[in-house]
């Protein structure tokens, strides 16, 4: 059962309508109204579920006005579900501002989890999932695009980007230019009939798809920068380091121990060289 004076953040299918959970359907059927990114898209989903519900449009170009209006209706006792065209609201889709404003006003917010393209693509990528960063869409503005990509050159975490098919060739060109040859997984049309997972690298992807662009909704999963192997100190370097500690007034044993900790070499080896 839904509660009055509550905002429900509801995830919807990203392609396959069978991914709609019973709980998500129940919430959409029970709330007083739905704030939808595109009411036409959400109407198709509601028709599929056999649900009739009042809707208000809530998208990038009207959110400044609609956020306040929606919050006022909730404060007056109504319950509302916010949905995007596909996937989780707030993730490269409307919803973030509404949730933030509800927080300021003390309005209860409840998440009803659903499909997520970025998490699905990460799981399929074959790249490290331990730590990752979601970078959304790369700006087409040259200055912003350059600043964004430059800020990620030394990023060690797996990076996830969304991209439109007609912009893919330029993006592949920039990924290779800024990151060099790295592992790259291209996941397109997630959960749809033509779902495809392409495990490749930035160089191969550029030459393969620059003039032969892919179609459909695309998620790019890029390998983070590899950890640079630390060069181990030689015994001679460790002894010289220990000698500098001795010159500072430390005992030979203490100097050897400290140099061993820094260098990763054995204390006895350093001590033996110091006492020859």
C-alpha cells in the first residue's frame, strides 16, 4: 500500500516489459498521480499493465516549475511516483531535483528499484566491478568535453559512459586519443531483441566502428588506468638509505630496520652490508 505525502522513485523496464516487477506495478496503480519524463512513453507502459492514472510531464525543460508544483501536491496529502522513460529516475534522467526538494521539505521518499542500464552493462563487461565511476553522457561542447576527458586520464576505476549511436564515432576517436589502447566493452540494446555485448579495445573499436556506426542505445565500459608497478629498490640503494639514517644519528640496527621497511628488502641483508 502506498502512503500519503510520499514520493516514490520507481524504476521501469529499459527494453523488455517483462522486467517490470510486481511491486513497481502495484505502486504505479496505487499512487494518486505519476510524474513522467514523457507521458506518451509512460502511457504505453500503463496500458500494458492495465493501469489508468493521472500523469504530469516532468522533464529537463519544465522541471524548474514542476518540481514545486509536485511537492505542493504531495504536501497536501497526495502520493506521487516519479518515472523516467526507461530505467531508474535520477540517473541521467529527471528526478534528482525533485528528490532533493522533497528532502528539504521533509517529504518522505521511497525507492522502488528497477532495471539500470549502467549496472547491467558493467556486469556484462568482463571488466573490474570492484570500483567504478559513472560518467554519464560526454558533453558535445568542446571545452567541457576536453575538461571531462582530461580529468579521467589517470582514473583507475572502471568508467561507464552513455552514448547515442550517431555520436559514437567521435567518442571512440576521443577515447583512443585520451586513454590510448585500453579494454573497452560496448553494450547496446540492453534487454531488447538485438542486445549485443562487444568486448574489444579502444583502438580496435575506433577502426571497426568509426565508419560503420552501431545502432541502438549504447553503454561504453572502459578499463581504468593500470596500476603502475613500483620499482623495487636495489640492495645498494637500500644500504645508501640506511647510511643516511645513520648519519642522522640512528643506530645501525634501527637504520637497517627502517630501510628494510621502505625498500621491502630483508633487514639482515642491509645490516650485513652496513657492517662489512
